C-alpha cells in the first residue's frame, strides 16, 4: 500500500559539496528536502526509490557510488558509508541524489532502490516494483526525475518548441495526482527533449495506477534555473 510519494529532481549540483555558491538551486534543494521529510512522516515500513539509469534493475540495499566524476570525490549510498570508503555498487546519478536526500532525512532502514531505463515499457521491472509496493505494509515512493533540457538558449540541448508543452503536461499531472498521465508519457519524445526523468515518471505512473487509488498532488517547486525543468511534488492518498 502506497503511503505517500515524493517527486524530486536530481541535478548533481543538488549535492551541497558540488553546488556550493549556486544560490539558484537553494529553493530546489529546500523543496526536495521538505518533500522527503513529508514522505517519512507517513511512517513507511519501507521505501522504493525509483530513478532513471542506463539499465533496468533492482539495486542492493547497500548500493553506493561516488560523485568523483563531477569533480569532488564523496561516497553516497543507501547504507551507512563514510566519504573515505570506495563505492560498493555503482548507482546512477538519480539514485545517488535519492540516497543523499534519504540520508539527510536520517532514513537508514528498509530501502529497495530501482534503476529504470527507457527500454519499452519495462514490463517485467514494473511488475516487480508493483509487487513490492503491494501488500498491507506502508510503502513510500521516492521518484527521481528531471524534465526537459531544451527549454531555451541556456538549456543544455538549446531550444525545442515542444519542450514547454511536454513539461506543462508533467506539471499538470503532478498537481492533479494523475498517475495515468505519467504512465503514458511519450518516451520517444522525452528522449528527443533530453528528459532525464521520463523512464522514472512512466514507471512510477504504472505502479501508482495499479494501486487503483486516488492521490492528492501538491507542487512544492517548479523552475528551470539552468534551462532544465526541475519539479518537486508530494502525493498523498485521499482514501486513507
């Protein structure tokens, strides 16, 4: 049973040691922390972080990685690690950010991280994630996803006139608590718009649609300080 859902972006500068001095990201970081605190306030028995990655797989609960490729070596993971320890299991950026947000909120118990790639509908993985979210215990979803990176001349992918419409569709779904819209996002268009979160949004939408429950959505932040849409939202079940 889904107890709550936090949607957060995953730019590398969200890590304080990488984003020091980037005041533009302070509101994003604060909103993401708030969303995760609200998720933990639902008192979940376990958490399922879902983030985009190069392949679809369930990561071990001790998965960890390093931010060295972004210029500052630091180990981040879902278990208990120190900065001096080598990575135990490589994880994609999306889940590195998720692990950091959870550690910031002092969550260190049952976590089942999933990396999802844009490989069709990921039917088997979605079936497995849905099974892990089902049952009588309380499950929290942490969905890590960035929007399009082609919103304007400052964007990494420069300009695509379709980007704003795609992002507005996502934002409207996050506000409305509409899992079906997230499930049906166009993966091909998302790839063309450099949407780093389309796989995670689609997977989460499929899992939440299978719940057959109504969710109330609240948008905590949206903006594109670096030409990439970052959105933070929180969903809670209405019928609980």
